[in-house]
C-alpha cells in the first residue's frame, strides 16, 4: 500500500465480505483525519473516522486510533484466505 495521507478514504478488507446493500451504506469505509504519537511509547498512530453508522457494532461515525504499523499491515492469509485485498486498509 502506498503511504496514506490526511483526507484519504480507505476501506477495511472486511468490506469484501459485505452484501451490495451494506456496501452502499459505506460500511468499513473510513477517512484519515491525522496522525499522532503515543505520549509514552512514541508509537505512531493513525487517527481515522468511520463514514457509517452501524448500531449493531456501536459505531456512529466514530473516531478511532490504531498503531500505524498495524493499520498498514497485510491481511492475515491464514485467517482470511479468500480476501483479495492485500492490506488491512487500502486507499479507495
């Protein structure tokens, strides 16, 4: 995956598992809001916002932080052998 930047729209690999109806609701689509540094570990974090509301998962356009290395990691092929997307999140 190429480097991500503020404002990019990304999709999580689990979007591939959705029905067309759920894809139309933007499930698993996020906007990159920024980057942060953990105050104690100095780990780089990605700050991103869900572009959907999913009451079943208690997600209402929520804002999240995830370690950059995890965000940019490849999909676990042993756990998800049928996923075509290479990386956990990819720019769309």
